């Protein structure tokens, strides 16, 4: 199983979008500062969304889409209720 996920930073509400075959381990890496340059520079990441795929190619394609302008608008619409909560 492959996962596409979105992390949100509790401090500045920035997003990180990624994919992994082991979601729990990957999230733990991000939280421990071992995830990537983007997430290791900040603290306070939380998982706000994920999707599961059987194919690595499908997960990678979905990650690329969500990182695009159209994909960001799509996910903002999907998470409208979450994003509108007073933070």
C-alpha cells in the first residue's frame, strides 16, 4: 500500500505534501526532524489528510497533482470545513 499525505504546520499553517509506503514511519520521521528539508526546518507538524493507493505510480501521480495549483485548489475545497475552523 502507498500513501499520499498532507502535513500542516501548527505555527504558520504551511503544508507539506508527500507519499510513502509506510505512513506511520514517515510521519514519525517528519516529527523527529528526519523527514526532509522542508519539515526539518520547522516543528509542529500534524497529519491533516491522507489517501491510500495500491500502486506506487498512482500515489506518485496523485502527489504531483496535489502539489500543482489545480491540486491545491482541489484539496482546499475538500478540506474546506477543516480549513475554516478558527485556528
